[in-house]
């Protein structure tokens, strides 16, 4: 009897270890698959640079780029540039999402608000990011408010569009069911409209963050003395291709890390969805 109970306990322990290992492999699998193509491209890039296919004064090898980033990290300049760029992205993102949530919810829920506000928002959406730069400099100078406002403009439109689309895409039959059960307007929004539009809203937030990283380059053209965008322009002015590409690589890394963070939050927020996953 004791042997049987011991074997059962042992099997349970083995089962738990197996489950943990499966969970770890499941978490590592996206990282492994996502790293294959970048690693292949970096190896090919390094090889072609070594044999002279890519001129060093135009496209330095990856090892030179990494050395430049490490050098900036060791002398401390990298962290100052990263810090100020993340500061601008954070506040511009929060500001843009805040306005988009309020205005998108109003336009999506009220037909008259859509007729009144949506045409002008669609017109503003077509304005290129650089076209806002002289106007914001005129209004707010070259300080942080103009840079944050420009990033907020970039974040606003994709979030706004997805919120409006998500709310207007809610199945009318579900809303009718809520009205049959005498739901108030607040209950309809809380129990039906918000959960149904949440997936579209979260996609909009990720798209907005991506545009925020694009707009930060234009923002840091406005008299900035720090930031990754400033490094990019400084590398151009000093004809330093390794600094230009290092800045682009930093944008790519930081953009991917912040998007992965939002993607993780999206997965937790939508854990209730029975979504299709293709193997």
C-alpha cells in the first residue's frame, strides 16, 4: 500500500514537472521562431560586409553597429537618449489614447456626433507628420510640450478609428437583447458594447504605439538635443553611418519590446475569447 501511494505521489510530481516544461517550451517557441529570420539576415549581412559586397562607409557590419551601441552604453550617453525618448513616447501615448477613447466613444455611439466630428478628423488624419512640425513650433516653441503633442497626434488617429469601428461593429441583435432585458444605457455600454469592441480597441492601441514611434523622429527634429531621433539626425549631419543604423536598430528594439508588452496585456485582457489559433 505504501509503495502504491509513493508511486502515485511520484507520478504527480513528474506530471507537474512535465506540465511546467511544456509551459516553458510554449513561451519560448514564439521567441525561437521569431529569432530565426533576424539571425539569418544578420549573419548574411556580416558575411557580405566582410567580403566587401557592402561598403563600410555606406553599410557597416553588424559587429560595428553593436560596438557603437555598447560604446554609447559604456560612456552613459545611450541611457540619456533612451530615457528622454521613452519619456516623450509615454506621455504622448497616454495623451493620444485619452483623447481617442473619449472622442471615439462619442462618435461611435452617437450618430449625430459622427456626422459632426468624423469628417474633420478624417481630414486631419491625412496631414503628414512633418506638416505639423512648424505649426507646433509656432504654437508651443521647441520644448517638450510640442514634441509630446506631435506624438499624441500620431497615436490618436489609429486608436480613434479602431474604437469607432469596434463600437459600430457590435452586433445590433445583441444590443436588442440587452434592451429586452431592460438594460440601462450604462449597462449596455458596460456589459455589451465595451466587451464587444475591446479587441478592436486593443489593436488600435498597438497601431497607435507603432505610429507614436514613427512620430517621435519628427518630434525630435524640433530642436531636440537628446533622444534617439536626435542621434539619427546627428549621425546624418556628421556622416556617421554606424550611428544612423545604430539609432534605427534602437528604434526597432524599443518598438518591438513595447509592442510585446501591449500584446501580452492584450492576451490577458482577451483571455475569455475562444479565438482561432493556426498551428
